[in-house]
């Protein structure tokens, strides 16, 4: 697990070695176990390869080469005002990325070059296009993010690499035309999938110190201590008793409630609906060139 997390990187140079269908099947079957609020599983994934992917890339690349500003955004890639430390982190990552892609910072064609590289999915033979239903809110978008991370980690277990690409939202109409996604769906992003080209140096991005983004809270701060109130003590609400089938209390036998959990020995449910063969199927206040720059 640690190795998968540590070795996942956004790879931007894929070889043309085909991705075995069985590997994708294993990854997507396992990733279906991703948690989601209410278990609604809001992600809808289109796994695109072969001729359809070649056509998506061809049409999107024509648009990128022509300097097309992209389709009207359906969600902001970044907030209008982000400020420190986020803007600094973004600038540092962009500088690193362009150096790796051998694109000069002051190259007037830089946005187009970035667009062209992205629209070719960096040579990946497979792209996963992840959508969510238009009715879904931030909670479900977070679920979709967890799903995609699970997929990307499992790809590592198969020796595969990936690159999430929000850039595809600039060409969302082109993508939807080819994959057949209807208007009820919003494109969150694409994920390029394939084997890494061994002849291109790997780019390992930096991270903030853990202390900058994580805080352990293991003692109540003075501001959160309850103020004493001698007049009216709060009513005593009994704690709910959670029945424990393993160790019933000798004094009070647990009430006969149906166990919410299936027993370890219970037979598996007969026929759960299987979504594998159902097609699994997110702009921007920033000007197109800045969006391309910073995606
Ligand atoms: C939702 C999402 C969208 C992204 N979109 C793009 C993109 O359009 N093009 C690109 O080259 N990288 C894209 N990235 C990759 C980020 O630049 C990368 O994750 C970040 O710089 C950290 O580097 P790492 O993934 O190599 O650890 C995206 C990442 C995420 C999570």
C-alpha cells in the first residue's frame, strides 16, 4: 500500500504498449469497493481506448493547435482568489512540470503546447473519463475523487501509471460526443493510463511538510471547555445501548434486535446487481491560457 502511494506520480510520457483488458477489469472491480456517502457510488466511468480514443485525441488536438479556448466550463478549476500558500504551491509545481516537459516559461506558444500534450493524453493508450450526475453536490464529488485515487493506486499494483487530467473538461463536448455521455452528466476529469516510457526522466513533485496540513487535536483547548451552569443542569440523556452478540451482558440479556451486520459465516447475498457491464461511466474563471498553464 505504501509503495503504491509512494510510486504513484502523474506520468506525462506513456509508451504505446497496450494495457491488458484483464488488468483494467481487476482494477475497476476492486475500486468498486471505494466508500461513498450513503453508498451512492456517484462516479460514472467511461474507459476509452483504440479507435474511439484516437478520435477523441485527434479532435481535441485539432482544437488545441488552433488555440481554441475550450468549452464553457461547468465548474471552476480553481477559485478566483486562492492566495498563499496555495498559489505558491501551484506556481512551484507548474515550473517543475514545464522544465520536465521542456517548455520555456516565456514561450508565447506555451499554452498551446500544453494543450496539445494534454489532448494527446501524453501518448496513453487508455483514458478513463469520470463523470458525475449533474444533480450531485460537493459530497459526491469528493466521493468521485476517492474513487479515482483508488483506481490510480490499484493501477500501480498492475505496473501501470496514470495522470489525472482536468484539461479534458476544456474539450468536454468533444469527449461526450465520442463516449456518448448525455447532458445529465458532468465531466470531472480524465485519467490517462498506460506504461511509463523508460527513456523519459521521472518527475517527483514536492509536498508541504505534514505539520502544515495536518494538526493532531488530542486535548481540549480552553475555548472549548464547557462553561459551568449551576442553575439548570442539562438533562441526562441515556447513552444508547449497542447490542453485542458476541458478549451479552450477564445482568441484562441483549434485546432481540435483528443484527445489522451479516455474520461472518452467513452465505453471501444471492444475486447482487452487478454493475461491471453497465457502462461506468467537472469552469473556469481563469482565462483559458492560465487554466492550461496551471492544470
Ligand atoms: C483532479 C486533478 C486534475 C489534474 N489535471 C491535470 C492536467 O490537466 N494536466 C496535467 O498535466 N496534470 C494534471 N494533474 C496532475 C497534477 O499536476 C499533479 O497531481 C500534482 O502536480 C502533483 O504531482 P504528482 O501527481 O506527480 O504527485 C491533475 C491532478 C488532479 C488531482
